[in-house]
């Protein structure tokens, strides 16, 4: 008897490679610490054992730190990692008086567009200086992607954006609650499209998610609580192994082609997050990630792909064309 063919999943593993301070409520704007970046070499098995070359979305502070650049070069040259851009606008020059290190940064739509674009240009220039070639993929800090940003990305040659996490809505920020789970082509209004590659976060029940949105749309404080009880993801710092496996299985059963998981580089550092209070917890989390990767290889036709590599997979030509960012657009 011929066994049924395994479902093909393109697996994107991405990290926000950035300064320390996650969960602290402190947003340093000048010379933040990035010592955690050296831990990226612990991820070498992702490529060598599983074929899941990571995408490293790097902040400006990382590109300006010599020790971090040594690590990035190793990951690029020996682990096939893609180097992308991660905009923390509050810690990226040109600086102005909008940064308060003890308060959350201004949302992007409250910044003058020339300041925001100037900071994007600084980030991409730092990436170009390191790579010797333009960066192709991008993620906005705090998932704060709005319609005004995509034209900026298009003007500066970004091909893939990964700034959307479905089932999330932020007070004063972006509403991505009803975003699709698989990538789609977004019209930038600049005569070209950008591939939107969302993080894979799916509802346990699609009907429940739609109902929740119908009731609480406009009240982001309540709307956003859905992801605490009604969502599944493959993020190892958000969900346990069983939920991660269920997310992959349910996403595939719904026809999903791309499984995208992410975490922050600083979460790998002892005391870098509530999930990693010490070295033992950090080691356990790394083992959890590798175990999940092995499970993916055993249960799916799982193929690793970087963020920009999604543009070249056969399924890309069939990705839908959809709205840009607001939950009301989907």
C-alpha cells in the first residue's frame, strides 16, 4: 500500500535580533546593550541538522556593534542565514525628542514621515554596509505596521515584509486581527507589490475568531485578549510543544503552505525573558525548539526557506493579493 504523501510546509524561522530590555518597559535610545547576539551561534543545528536556515531581522544597534557583526557574519557564511532589517525607530538615528526611554515609543503614525523614513534609511544603510548588498526583508518593531510604511519599504527595495501577527490588535497601534495565516501580495501604491509574510498564529476556531471580532472590533484592549485563549502558534516562547504541534497540524489541514515561527534573540539569554530565568531554562528552550524541528521533519514534507526566499517558492505565484494592514481591510 502506498502511504499518503506528506503535506508540504515551507518553514520560516525568524528572529528579531535586537538589544536587551524585552519586557522591561525600558526603551534605550542610545548605545543599548546587544550582548545577547553572540548566542545566535547556538542555532547552528537549525541549518546543519534540519535545513531550516534562519532569517535574522537585525536592529540598527546590532549593525553598529563589532562583536555582533562577527556573529552575524558567521551565521550568514556558515548557516546560510538571511540578514534582514528590524526597525526599532526609537533607537535608530537621526534622533529627535520623541524618545522617552521609560515610556513606550510613539506609534509610527504619530511620527513625522520624514523622521520615520530617515530612520528606515539609516537602518538599511547600516545593513548595506555590513552585507555589501541591499537588505531584502523587513520587520517593524512592536508589529507597528501601518499603510504609510509599505510605500517607504517599496521605495527602498524591500521585497518581503514580516511585520504582521494575526489575531493581534494594539491600542493606538495596528489592528491585524483578521490577517490571513499564509503570505499574500500587498499593493504598496508605489507601482509594485510586497510579499507580506505573517507569523503563523491561527485561531483554534475560525468561527469563534470571527465572532469575537464582530463583537469587540474597535475595542482593542478586549479584542487583543483573544490570543491568550483562542489562538495557536509555533512560537516556542508563546506556546508549549503540544500547542505548537497542533498549530502546525491545524494550519496544514486548513491548506496552509507556510509555517512561520519567530522569537527574540534576547529571549535566548538567561534573564532575558520570564521564560528564561536562568541558564537551565535557556537550555531547555533551545532543546524544545530543536525537538519541534525534528517533529516537523518527521511529520511533514518540511522545507526550510528564508523570508526573502518565499518569493521564489512555486506557491508564491498563487498567493492572494489582499489589503495592507488594518483588520477592517481583510
